[in-house]
C-alpha cells in the first residue's frame, strides 16, 4: 500500500471520527463536543504571555486561529496514524483510541459536563477505528486477482478513502448546523422584551461628537463592540435556564431566576468598557448604554459579611473574575446588565446577563453569561487571569488614542482637523493635548478641543485643528489629563500585568 494511500486512510478515519461525533453531539450541545473541550483546555493551559500574543496578533480572530491550528494538528496526527497502521499491528487505531480517550477526559473536565457527554466522542472514535481497519484490511484490494484488471485496486481504495473523508466532512457540517438549530438562544433573545426602565440613562448632550472629523462614534454600535473572551463556542443560555447563585460569605444564600430579577429596579448606565489587553492606540474599548439591576441590591438581598472583600463571579463556561467588593457596592452602580444600547444583550456579549463595573478592566469585573457570585476574600480566591500573570486588581488607566490621521495617511497642505478619544473611567477626562513633530523639530504640547463630557465613566472624544503647511513626514502624539490632574505617562508598559501605558503616536505625511 503506497504511503499516500495510507495517509489518506488516516485522514479519512479522522474525518469520520469528527463527523460521527459532531452528529451524535448535536442533540447534546456544546458540552458534548470534544473539539470544543480540547480547544478550551488548550486555551486554559496556554501560558499567559502566549495567550496575550494571540490576542495581540489575531485580536478577535484568535479563536479562528486556534481552530485552524487544532485542525492542522489533527490532520498531521491522522496522517501519522494512517502511515503506522498495519493489518496485524494496529498502531494507528491505538492512536485514534488514545485521542478519543483524551477527548473524553477533556469533555469531562469542563464546567457543567455530565458522563453522557462522552458518548459522541466514544462513538466517533469507534467509527474512526473501524474506518481505518476497513481501509487497511485489504478487503478492497485483495479481490483484485479475480476481477477484471480495469478497476485498479489502488484507485478503488483511494476512492473509498476519499468518499469516507467526504462523509466525515459532511457529517461535521451537518452536525454543526443541527446543533446550532437545536441549541441557539437567538429565538429566546428575539422574544425577550426587556421590562420598563425605572431610571433611564441621562440623554447624550449635544457636542459629544466633534464635527467634521471621522473619529470613533461616542456610542459604539452593538455590532461594532469589541469582543474578548475565552469561550470557543459562545455559551447558549436561555432566560429560563439561567440562574444566579449568590453564596459564600453571606447571611443567607440566594438563587435568582431571570423572572425573580423583576423585583429589583431596572436602571440604565452609560459605561465605557476597556480590555486590559488593549495596547496603546488599540481598539479593545467601547462605550454603550447598559440596562440592568444594581449588583448592590442583589447582594443586599443575601446579606454580605463584613469580612468579605471580593466578589468572585463565574460564567456558565467556567470563566471567573475577582472584583473588590466596594466596586460592586459603592455609588458607581455596578450592574447585572441585561440590555446593551436598548437591545437584549447580544449573545456574544453575555446574553442573558453579564456584569458591568465602571472603572475596572473587563478581566476583573465584566463576567458575561454570569451565573454565580461568591462572596470571598482576595487572600482566598483568584480570578481566571491572576494565576496566569495578570494583576489581581485591574483599575483602568488614563489613556488616549488618535483616530485621525490614520498611520501613513497623506494630509494635503492646508487646514485639517485631527481627532480621537480619551478615557480614564471612573476619574473622567479633564484635558487632551497633542504635539506635532517634524524633521524640523519637536512641536509644543497644544490643547485639543474636547467633546462634551457625558460622565466620568465614559470616554471623551477630542479634535484638533491644525494648519499643515510644511510638506514632509510628521508625527502626532496625544496625552490625556484625568480629573485628578494626573497626566498620562510617556513610560511604556506592556499590557501584562495590569494594562499598557505610554502615549499613542501616528506618523503621517503632509503632501
Ligand atoms: N464569561 C466570560 N466573561 C468575560 C470574559 C471571558 O473570557 N469569559 N472576558 C472578560 C474580558 S477580558 C473583557 S475585556 C470583557 C469584554 O467584554 P465584551 O466582549 O462584551 O466587550 O469581558 C469579560 N468577561
Ligand atoms: Mo479583557
């Protein structure tokens, strides 16, 4: 049997394994999907700096990258399994069995899995082994002596392997579509009419958006809002299935259903969320009106012990964040949010409920698909990112960004308006200054024009009118001053352990 046929047989066996397990997993849901479990385990086991590199390099496409990598690794292992499989020495089959067992272990190790969830992987593994045994059995080639020479037995074998490969791919696609149909909460979300808001967010004053310059919109559309999380498949949690358990250092444990929440006052808040992984000049920051219930009210219902100093929140897929209790209970009104810009939360932003805490990076506060709040202490518990090298506290740093000009842009000689955004929640932005340097020398810091302030928990847009008269390369740099009088530092710090510092600069040319 030629090596290419062996490799093809191995890959066909892997495809059958994946296809069969996807089909059997469809009715059971994401918790029974071994690829998902293995991918999530890989994410969890990846060292912090490598994760950070993936976020920096691929941004929101980091999961696509992981999926492609996993498929490549599977293909290589499958080729090796095919090459090693012999009629009497089934090394390839043993490899498939080992992979299936590893898949079962990964499935069982995920939050919320049950023993039934290993069935698809076991069935898939068995199917893969039978496929590989069949293709290497010689059943398709041995008969050749008796048959007319016109069907080349090698060709017959390759066609059979290709056919099985195609079936495997088809099974994977059908399984994925079927699973989405059965488990998607898109309909549940579409049917959700949020209750009446008792205290709407104050209206946006005129003048928040600088005119005549294409800076980021003051309110970020839900569709444009950055998304960062460790979820390989977006958790599908219906309002009926959702519960929030509040426990730990409390007077009495409480569990709320979604309907139970209506006993609390629904309030709206405009809050700018920021990711600790946002590099200087990056776009992992967004501003939205969040509607929800004050976490303070929910915690009060359970009665918090005075010794607790952390709220450890957990999502349905096992992500955790450790938030200082005062950030959850003081008058910044941290929310268990159920709406975003007047819509039910988008599924990828945490439907049906998530946390929104003004002033703290998302990794220590903004748990999406949140189902559990444990009152505990910083000396007893840690959130997801802390053991990976991130700081246990994550207050948002004073930052500013240039949106116009874009890097490398040509600016015609004459008057031009530049602009961007600055944030320092919960302190608020007091001033923004820009400096324009050219080969002729370093320019002075000059005040930018600030858009109207909405609140200290939201970003502020700025613009700067400039007369471009000297052709050639230029660099614009920005710095913000927050309401404590602190001027954004020029010292560069990496995003690890607690957020980047430094000043954003953009090179452009006057032409
Ligand atoms: N369940 C869950 N919630 C999560 C995360 C996560 O990985 N899983 N990531 C956090 C991080 S790091 C950030 S910056 C915010 C991002 O929220 P967004 O995706 O809605 O912008 O979500 C937070 N909530
Ligand atoms: Mo983040």
